[in-house]
């Protein structure tokens, strides 16, 4: 737990379709099998985490932007790669919003950098570890996931800049776009882990 009332868990993707509510099945029944497994694993793991926090268990719906819709009393976020799902769940008194993102950082290749990062971020990547670009991308995704439930506005990759404290494994986000509602992300705090393949980012807006 990053703070009291918040828990992060991960598991391998599998067939957890039997754990879905009928309304959740309807939201995903047109998807391919791989996507259904990702969706079901995330919901199953989220409810196990809610139970660990002694939160009421219920349907985790899906919004118009495919974002999870959490039961009353809960905040949370779901992410996955091809083989792993991860969730961050908290009580609505622990923070206003949470974003979590898991990426296979070698996939964030140099060909993508100019699309994903601002000029200042590109300069900051110079001399950093090989995983740095993947971590910046993951941190942005976590920040967007935490911000959208509060601001309900699209955020482009060039509208936010990540500042990383590598020694403390923490990051913050500066909003450099034009929609002031999205500047709520500047109130948040982020932390991360990096392994041989993965970058995991968590962002909380108090």
C-alpha cells in the first residue's frame, strides 16, 4: 500500500469470465477472446482487492471512454499487458482518483519519442537508462487515467510533462495544455517500479 486505504495487486491474465456480472458480460461480449480475458481478469482482481480493503463488492461498469466505473465508496484503475493485469484500488476517502499503468518498456522505441514526449522531455531523456522512455510513457498513462474521472477531458501526449526523481522512484506531472480542468493532475503524486521488461506507474490525486 502506498498510503492507508490503497492497495495494488497484479496477476497473470486468464479466463475469469465466470466471475463477471451479467452487465459486465454484456459490455464485452462482442470482443475477441483475448480482450475478454483481459477485461475479466482485471475485474476479478479488482474485486479481490476491494474485498481486501473491506469495500462493498459490486459491478465495475465501463464508461464511454472504456474507463472503469467503480462502485460507490471505491476509486481505482486497471491496466494490463499481454500477459499481466494490475489494479490499484482505494477507498474514496484515501484519495479522489487513482491511475495505474503497466508497460513493457522496450516497446517504447525511439521512433515513437517525438509523438509521445515534449521537447523538454526529449532533452531530459539524454543519458538516462534504457527504460526511461518507457517509464515516461507509463507515467503519462497513469496520470491521464487519474485525471480523466475528475476533468473528463482528452489529454494529448504533448500536453503533460513528467518530472522524475529517480533516486526516490517518484514522479510529478506538469500540465502544459490549454484545458485548465486538466491541471488537476499537478496536485497528484506518482511512484514507479522498473524491472527487466516492465515499467509500473501509480498516480494518486489526493
